[in-house]
C-alpha cells in the first residue's frame, strides 16, 4: 500500500535522525568526512541514499534480521517471499559494503529467487545493489565456485553441478556485472570468461541456461566496452556456442549475430577481421578433444558454426580443419557424426568464394580430402545407415568437384581409386547416391579429358553406364545420357574402329533400344548421345539404325539419325 510505505519511510527516517542526535559525538567524524554518494543512486529511479543514522542502525542489526529474512524466502507462501525479497533490497541499500560479511548466504538466496518469475525482478535489483557496494574480486569466488559446482562453507552440501543452479547463477552474475564498474570488473574478467568456457557451464540440455549465458555476455560487452579486447577470443567462442545451440533448436540466431558484430565494432574491426584474428585459436580450443566427439557432442556443432561463419578467413586454419575432418570421418566413428561432418564439408566447399585464400588452401587439400576422407566412406557396407553415409560422402565429393578445386594434375593422383568407387556406387540401392555418382563421374571425365582417360580406360566403364539407362529414375537416366555424351567426346580422332568394333556395337545397340523409350525426354537425350557417338563410325551406326527402325513404334528419331549421317 503506497500510503503505508510512505509512512514507514518517514518513521524510519525519523528514527535515524533521532539516533544521530543521541550519538552525535560518536558519528562526528563519519558526518564530517562522509564518503561520496555511490553512483548507484543515480541509476535507479526513486531510490535515494538513506541517512547515516538509518544505515548504522541497519548494519548493527543486520546479523539478527538476515537469517529469518532468508528463511522467509524459502516459504511456500508467495506473498511472503515477495515481501521478503523487497525487504532484502532495502536492507542491502542501508548496509552498503557492510553486507560483505553475509555475502555467500545472500547470493545463495538470490540464486533461488532469480529463477522465480514473481521474484526475479526484485532479485535482480538486489544483485545489482550488491555489485555497487561489494568489489568484484570479493564476490567473484562465491559466484564462480557455485558455477563450477564446488562451493565451500555452509552451502557446500546444497550446491552441486545442477543445470538449474547454474542457470540461476548466470542470471545473478549478469546482474552483478551490470552493477559493477569497469576497472574493478576488468581485474576478474579473465577468471570469469575462463569459467564460462568450461563444458559444465556452457554445455547443457537445459535451454534456459543459454538465455542467461547470453545475458552475461551482453552485460560484459556493455560494461567493458573496448576494454573487452584481451578476452575477445573466449567471448567469441561462447557466442559461437550460443549460435550452434540456436541453430540446432531451429531458433533464429540474429540476436547472437548482432552481439558478434558488437564485439567486432568495440575493437574497431569488421566481423571478418574478428574471425581472421581468432580462427586459429578457436580451432586449437576444439582440436584437443575432437577425437572423442560423437553425434551428441556440442563442440562439433560449434566447429560447424566457426567454419561457416569465418568464410574466406578459414584458409589460415585449413591444416587443423582438415585434421578434424579426417579424424571425425574414419569408418570407426559414429555414422551420424560422419554424416554431419560430410554435410558440413559440402557446405564449406560450396560456400567458399572463388579466388580467395580459403579456396586456394582447399584446393591444396583436395587430393588428401578425396583419398583420406571421401573414398574410404564410399566403400560398400551393408545396411541403410552405411548407405546414407555413402550418399553424404558422394555429395561432399560433388561439392568439391563443382567448386573446381580439383585440378587435372590432382585428378591423375586419385583417378584409379576414385573412378572405381564411382562406378561401383552407380549400382547403389539409394537413387540419390546413384544420381550424384553419375554427375560426379561426368564431371571427372570432363576434367580429366583425353589426357587422363585413354580408350581402354573408357571401355571399362561404359557397361555400367548402359545399365543405368534401365534405372527406375528418369532423372538418373537423363544424367547417364549426359555422361555417355562426354564419354563419346573423349574418344580420339584416330580411334581404331575395327579393333574396337565390339565396343561400338554394344554402345549403339544399347542406345538404340532406348531411342524408342515411352518418355520423350529420354528419347531426345538418347538422340543427342547417338549424334555425338555417330561421328566415330557413321556408316556402322546407320547400319544398326536400319536394322531396328521397323521395330520402333515411331521412326521419327531413326529417320533424323539417318538424315544426319547418311552422307557421311
């Protein structure tokens, strides 16, 4: 009730004034040499500093009042808890720095209050009040030990590694930072961010924890300003952790991205320069434990965020990145982890801009990427899970080839094993795997050209390509015709037709069957292949066309072929 509150404040002020008159000689020095009014009283609207008599009265009786008050904060009656936390604010306001001796008990009570909606606002005001009067180096040990789950003293038995407790500690920490001054806070910031980077603090399935961690980081950015530069790497690490959590849960990380931009601007650099400055250190933080990653490891999500957001700057860290990819995609690893890593590798290869340092470094690692990461996972293994891994691996290969990172010289080093794996996977049970393999094979043929593929090399693969013309997927059949077109274009002008007559016969006969396909798109595609292949031996093709023309439902495409090659 406002009237009662105003009357109580007048009576309390009168009691303080009376005590001052009765003890004028005892407090003369304190009155004559009074401390400056703390800056806190200019922050909260409607809050003024109690007179010295009131402050001394509260300080002398605080140890008697506080235990009962803290006990009332645990009662089951909501109204009692609300009144108690408001009274605690008034007591802290009066006791000022004298509350230090009761700090641990007060903080533990505020941890519990901060997570209750009815008490959280008042609890935050209490915590900010504490920060105004208690130096960060004093409250640091209590808060950080609670975060680490190892508090000492009276509350030791009540504090453990609990996500809920950790969440409430982070909320209290955010308010403590908000209420602190920059220079004293700088003295403990190193210990603070080191603790926040510990797995037990920033890795949790308890989602509210991440909202409070974001609040702590936002408070640090606001209070420290440009002084945050020495701790920039670890703060970026935590922000990327939050980004990975948001992405995994399907939430929009725009707010975290804004904080990353704020971190960069406080140092007078761009976001790209921020990543360039810290990418190596961040990968080093991750690389120590990457061999133990599983599909549930939060660090592998953070690794993905770092790579995708660092963009062109990731070229500097490519040796470490390659090592992590290699170790996390071995066949002994969790299949779901391997699929995640291949998906990440594919996105990295597709999104890296051309003609940048990152693309140049990726090009240097393209050969070991194929031999040590991709082809081992293309080998056939039984089961649907293994098939999904093969699809992910060949998709990463397709991204690598489409990015033009594999040179002709590099292809020569991997040609034999890569072509064998691609041909083998053309018969995979998964249609998507077959389709991507066909596209990869076509691209490999185009990249290698006649320099890499002799007629004998080409003769080894066309049988599998002709088989795919009978595939259940029309999309794949069209892709096969494009590959066969490339196949014919690689046959040299001095191709020995008489020696290789049997191969041409198999190719022409196989293609002419599908020239009468019910799907007109397939007919058009096969016609284009035969036009390309007919240049090798036009008369021989016309001979085969004449022999099958009467069997086709429509002679349209046969007539068109004859018209093209009759005069050749």
